[in-house]
C-alpha cells in the first residue's frame, strides 16, 4: 500500500523553482514559452509548495506510526510485602513500522535485595520482535486513519497538475492570439502606407476629391490600427503575467508560418492522424488520469484488507541473555531466557462490512470519474479535430480569395492611373482586399486556437516539462 501511495509522488517534478532572467535577444516560440511558464509562473509555484506541504503532512502522519526511538531509558523500583526489593534500569532503542511490526533491543541491569536475598546483581541484553501473523486489520486501521492526509495529497496533486496545464495554456493562448494579430496590425500599416503613396503621387489623375476620399480611408485605417495597438498591448501584458517576466518584445515572437503545401505544416499531426492514435497519446500524457488510477488501486487495497480482516493474529518473540549474574559475591552461570506470545482477536464484522461497502463505493466513484474523463478527452479530440480540419478548409478558400482580390486591386490601380477607373471602384477593391486579408489572419488565429486546445487536451506540455511518470 505504501509503495502504491508513493508512486503518486513520482508524477511530480521536485526541481526547485527560481526566478529566471530572460535574455533580451530570446525568440519566443511554443516550446520555450511552456518551459519558462512552468519554471516561473507564481500560481504554479504556489500549487507546487501546497503539494509539498501535503507530502510532508502525509509523511508526518506515517512517521507517527513508524517512529525510531534511538534511546529509551526505563528505570523501575519494586517492593513486595515480604520486604524484598528490586530495581531495574533498561536502556535501548525501538523501531516501529506502518503495518504494526516492531523491533526493540536493550541492555539492562537488575538488582535484588531484602530478607530472602541478601543481594543479587544481573546484567542482561534483551530483544523483542512483534509482527502481524495472519492479519490485515492493523494495517487497515492505520490506512483508514490516514485517509484525510491521503485525500489531501491527491487533491493537491491534482490541483498542481491543473495549475500547470491551465497557466501554460493561458500563456500559449496569448502567444497564439498575438502572432496573427501582429500580422493584422502590420498589414494594416502596410495598407495605410499604400494610401499615403497615393497622396505623395503628383499624378494629375488624382483630383482633390480623390485625395479627400483617400484621406477618409486613411482615417478609417488609423482608427483600426489604434484599436489593434490596444489589443496587442493587452495581450502582451497578459502573456508577461502568465510567464512571469518583466517584458516581452513583440518583435521577438516567432511568427508561425502556415503553408499547407509544405510537408509537416503546423497542425498537420492533428489533421492527418486518426482519432484513436491521438486519444491513446492523450491518455499516455494525461497525468491527472494516472493519479485517478492510483486512487482507485488504493481503494481496492482497502477493500482487500477489509475482506481478509476477520481475524487479527499478532505474534511476539523475544529473549533475554544474562551475561553477568552475581549472587552474594558469587558469580553464577550465564543463561538465556526466550519468550513468545500471541494475540488473537476476532474483528467486528459490522465494522468490516462498512469498510468494504465504503471501499466499493470509492472504487465505483473513481471508475465512473475515469470513464467520464476518458469520454470527455475523446469527445474534445473529435470536436477539436473536426473544427481544425474545417478551419484549414476555410483558410485555403480565403487564401484563394485573397489572391484574387490582390489581382483585382492591382488591375484597378493600374486602370486608375491610366484614367480609365474611378476612385470609388479602386477604394472598394482596396477595402475588399483589406477585409479579406484581415479575415484570413483571423481564421489563422482560430486555427492556432484549435491547436492550442488540442495540445491542452492531449497533455503535450508534459512531454516538454518534467512532470511525468
């Protein structure tokens, strides 16, 4: 049982967290964002130390039943009605184990004097071992008493895993939102510069009215650009918060290129791989699922111990060796005393039945929790995979539309400077081009969001950071 409990601790990285200095030349991309957030996020640190406290609380409880007493001194003096006196002094040590087994050893001295014995002095060594012979109730009793500390450990373990997953997801969410929105912001500035080039052109084709219309389009773009500046700054602050770094230079964010014509394009695995393979990978990476499995095995252990706990037989064996025995100034022969004992207890059947019933209920609760989590993971994968596939189709379609609008705008621009196209038609084509480009990049944002969510569901973070079995 103890080994099973301790397996829980193997899921947790015991590295000491510390504030790290971010290299100003560092380029941010998903893998190092995950690592930096894991090492630096204050909420993850808080959950980690709450788990550490639960670990030590768990160990503290066990240590009360597995104490090692390095020095026990027990002096005693007795007198009987006949006027005989005796005194004992024993000094030794004792170790007790969680299942009730104990071992002790000591050296001692015994003195006797009085009417029938003028004086006797004995020096001896003694030892005793006690252990459950055919028993489980002693172990079960201690495990049940430890339930609160055990549940607290599991809760803090799951809380820590959740804190890691949630805060890394939040940091990546800001990144995946920033990358396409920076592209939108930069494209709007490029389109604005395009309009400025019209105003700087001294062509006689551009009339005063045309210039006023172009200036109106610039004003609209200026408003949009300012709005995106506010959005980018807000996302930047949030990303810095979750990564717990002082400053992130937006120019240092790696711009993800999505080109479906290339092999190994971003997100290809989730689109091309079948659901069963992705699901198996998700279960393998899911630390929470593993912890739930351990909780189930512990409940099964309680049930097993309760079922075999009808009898409690506890045995003791020991002995004493007198290596010095002096009676009235005459040395006696050395001798050995051996002893053995046994305790037989029939346990309360009602109590055992209640323990078994509770363990069975705990097992069922965990089984249904595990089943629900499996179904939830599978459902999320199906939904997100389908959404990602459709976003790919939308991106391809919008990309083709964008190419067409770029051609239309270029053609109308050429005709305008040739004097055979109106400013209205040119600006309409320009607006359609800007709108299509913005829509394309917003779809790219949606595409990245689905990848972010799939990474979260599939536990991809745990393949990068050291929080694994």
